[in-house]
């Protein structure tokens, strides 16, 4: 009995194209299953306190006022809770301005504000990553956060964990 017969069937029973499609579907299903297992929810028993400071630059005073200490802070895209807004530090936004003689000087804006937002929450800390609300927190990373009355983009300035 030949391996492939005249009709293109393997051992006279299974069509080779059908077998290839079945193997492809199984491979995709296995890959998706592995990925979903890697992205499982954080186990609450392995969490520890995490404090993140985020710099929100060049916002209006109304936006700074809308950020209330004690409210939940969420990831804008997924609504995952990152933690509570523990503190905010509002400062005049500093910009570089060109003078008449061509020099660049740092000037403070009287209308725009820079806000340092401190978020405290329960996160998962591993040797490779710190997750807060399922999102990686690394210094320099851009984050989109929101609360009840605000939605802003910022940059992570510091990440502290309780050792």
C-alpha cells in the first residue's frame, strides 16, 4: 500500500489537505491556549503594595482640580483598577521659551500645570516585572489613566515596592 494514493489520500484514508488544515487549526489553538494561560489574572495571594509616581504635564488647572485624593485610578483602555490616588503635587508648568536675543530660558506658565500623581495599589512583583492592575510599571513608560472626573496621559517617574 503506497503512502499517498492516486486520489491524494494518506494511507488511502485521510486527505492530505484536510490533515494540513487540521494540524494548522490545532497549532493555532495550542498557541492561543498558551497565551491565555500566560495572561491569567494576578493571584491576590502574591500581591504586595506598590507606589507609582506619574508626571502629567501641561494640563489646565481644571484638570488638576478634578484629580481628587482617595479616588480610584483606572487604566484608560481597559478600566483595570491601578490603585488609589494617594497624593498629588501641582506645580506651574515649565516651558523653554526663546528670548529676543535667541537664548532659550525656562519659564513658568501661569495657566498650565504639571501634576505629580502618586498612586498606591496592590501589584505583583517578580524579578522581571512589576504589574499594577495587570500593566507593567517601569520608569519612563507612558500610561493613560483616568478617574471619576479626569482622563490624562502621563509618564512614570518612579516605582516603589514594599520590600
